C-alpha cells in the first residue's frame, strides 16, 4: 500500500511540477520542430509528425573523450567549388554527419580548419568555428547557427588570410516591452530624442499565467530564438509567431488544435484580458506577429504589476469573426460626452458587466466626482466600475450587487448625494505632541502702585523656572513596520 500511495503521489506531481510551457519550435522551412532540450522532431510537409522520426535526439557523449582528429595532409588541397547551401539546423559539439563534413570543408577552404574532414564536430572543429566567427565579426561561441552558416557559405565570408571584419557597434534595441500582469496588457515603447523608452508605440491585450502557472515578474533580455509555429506537447496545442521571453516562456498567439489557422481555440481568444496561460504571454495573432517581426534579440522585457484598471483593458479587446476565425478591427473610440448635471440621465436602464454607452460614461464620471471610482472613463462597465458601485451602494444602505439599477442611479444622480458629499469634515482637535507634556505657566504677580506694601524684612518670593523637558522616545515606536509583521 505504501508503494501504491507513493506511485499515485508521483503521478499527481508530474503534470504540476513544471511551471512553464514546454515548446517544440518549428523552423522557418516548416519541416522540423526543434525542442527546447535540443532534440529534433521531423514533421511531414502537412504539419503532421512523422512517427518514424519522432524525437530523434542529437546527444552528446557524457564521458567519452573526443576523438583525435588526424592532421591534414601536407599537399595543397585542390580548389573546391562553393557548396550550394540551405540552412537546415544548428550544428554544435558532438554532432556528426554530412552537414558537419560540409562545414569542415568550407572552413578548410577559408583557412580556418587544418585537420582531416571527418564529419565529426569536436574540439578542433569547434575551435575553427570560433576562429571564423571572431574573424568575421560574429559572436564567437563555437556553435554553427543560422547566421554563422549563412555567412560561412556566402561570398562575403572573410578568409583567415584577409583583414578581419570589424565587429559592428551594437545599436540599442528599437523597442522595449512592458507586460502588465494585473491588467493583462503588453505595451511596446521606443526611444525618444534623449534615448529614453518613453514613446508608446503599441498596446496589446494578452493573457499571462494563472496563479498556478504565473508569469514571473522580472526584467529579461529577449533571446534570439523564435518560430513561425510552435507546439506544446504537454497541453496538446499549437500557436503562431513564438518569440522567447526567457528560458521558460514566450510571446505567442492564441491557441490552435493543429498548425492551421482554421483550428483556432475560441476559448483562448475569449480569455484574452484574463490570466489563462501556463506562463507564456498569449496575444492576438496580429500582435504576436508584430513582436515576432519587430522585436529583435536584445529587446528588454519587463513583467510587472500595474494599477488595476480593467475598463481600459477591455478597450483593447476586439470581437471575433466567427466565419473567418479572425479578429475584427477595433472600433474607433467615441468621444467622451461633456459632464454636467444637465446631462445626467433621467431615464435609467440597469447597468451591469459588459454594458456600454453614454449612461455608463456619466455613471463613471459621477462616481469619480464622489471619490468612488479611480479608473479610466471608457463608457464600458467592468470590474473597476462594479467595485465602485458596490462601495456606493454599501455606503448608502442599498442592496450591494454591483449593478446600477433604477434605485442606485436615482440616488447617485440626486442632489441629496451632492449635499452629503459637500458637507465639510469636522475639524479635528489639535493633537498633543507625542513626547511632550505641556506645563501650565504660573504668572508672576506684579506689584502696582495701588498694592499694599509688604512688611519690611519680608523678601519677595523668587520663582525658579522649570527645567526644559527633554523627551525620551520609546524605542518600540521606531521598529520598522515590516519587522513587526509575523
């Protein structure tokens, strides 16, 4: 029984132990999905996984020493025609095969590789790749990724005997991204004339992680990795336009059951504006595509908690065209109507979550005037307005349900509430200083010309002034508040 209980416990922990979405990354050619762990899953052109090649690993031997690559023959190599090149995958230490042999041949042609073309990617090959990268102004990590291979097999590659290409001066990222997990909004800023990211470029409604799988509040630097489509094997769903946030999460579109735009999960679309993901940041397809195409490696990403304002969030949420499964354009914002008592509504409809209109504008402005509402005045009735109405109802003895019916609105827009709000607050009595006890003054009697003289020999009384009071503070009053919390 103990073993059975342990087994059941492990089964329960397995799906919850990972706090991030495992992602398989499809490359731009649409023929391969790259796993986060370095494994490769080949897929057929229609997007279905090919069972015979499911998760072909590219493993690196843990303890096996690297083979010694034989010295190259002293004969001068014959000229080799450039190899037609199409990028297929990143090559790194431990890989082997024809692609590695092509890499070694090209490095040899350019004078960076002086060993036998073995088809094995080990120490000498890695050192040759690093030398080529450094000589050609690339980041020298010894891994032959897309940028390295494309330059290596191009006519622009600088041979070892030529003058090295200077490394380009890095430019600041054009955008920075701010993800507000309270209001479910991602904002893109670009820099102003002083180089500060203050110019708002785009606002995007999103879904960040739930309380069980939260999106961490922190600042990260966007990695290079991105993909046109991605697959989440743990959850059995796909998404478009994936761009990494960190090692665990990514920006991506709403979800699909297959890598096909006609298989949209309407549920994930409807959830935008609320926490719904497993740590990633889900976006409208148009917004995910914008980040994928415009926010490059090195973009600063900040995930933070903003001030609660759900009314503003909902101004960014479009409706869905159920025929095409595409988002409809956002409507043009309507002008805020002028606020004045003569424009207050005289006929009332019940206002509740999701209602929009001029009467909602007036309600929000009236609640703001009375100090109950502190959010954006949008004419949309959502969480902030509901809470303000509840507070008003509670203060005025009404049924507290957050819906503004006839009785609530009649009182809210009445002069009686204006009089209550206009009453001045009572002036508090002056406070006695914390550490000083007031000492009443004793006046010294003055002798006047009409006063009976004292008998001779009786000296006038001498008044000794009271010593100045030096307060002794109580040390307990200066303990920081956070240290007093259990």
